[in-house]
C-alpha cells in the first residue's frame, strides 16, 4: 500500500516533469508541512513517520487555512489572492477523503443527539465532541457545528 506522503511526492514529481508550476508549489508546501510535523513528532515521541490519518489531519488544517485566507481576501477586495487560495485548496482536496454533504451530516448529528439523549443547548459541547469524533475526516467541524445548532434550535 502506498502511503499518502509518497503519493504526494510522486504527484509533485509528475507535476514538475509536466511543467505545472502551481501544483508543484502547492505540493512542495504540503510536503514541507508534513516534514515539519514529522520533526515535531520525532522531538516528542521519538517516532518520525506520520500515518496517513495524521497526514489527512494536517492537510485538513492546510485546507482550512486557505479557506479562511480566501474569505479574508474576498472581504478585503483582493479577489486575485482569494482565487489563488481557492486553487490551492482544490489541489489539496485531491488527497482528502470524500466529504459528507449537509444532509448526511445533519442525519449523523440527529443520530448522535438521539444516542446521547441530548435535549437542550446546554448539551452542545457534549454533542459536538461526539459528532466531531465520529465524523472526523468526513466533515468540516464548522458544518458539524451548524448542524448541531440547527437540530438543537429545532427542539
């Protein structure tokens, strides 16, 4: 089985050969972030290589950074920079698992609420903790939070 890091590295080499400078830059940045995380992991635990799930978590963080930056650039009237951030997001998304839609997240949140027996907005933290844990890698936490608020507000 090929590791995600190896796939990113191979794709970067292919982009380099094809002359796709933009993808090369984004993938180099991703590999640098992975390398930095490996160094941090080695410093803490002695083990250096990241698992695929750790790489996916890291890529989610990178995608989130780019979405937030694009939003701020749009608010600041810098559509050109926002577009660049959005293109970088699209390159990184290729390495992430498929995301659930709003309906699927809402259905999962509903099951979690029923399973926990939550009834009020005071249970928001408990529900969010369980939902984020269950939907990790499948849905963005902001989407989960929106679904939880909608379900608790509907009760």
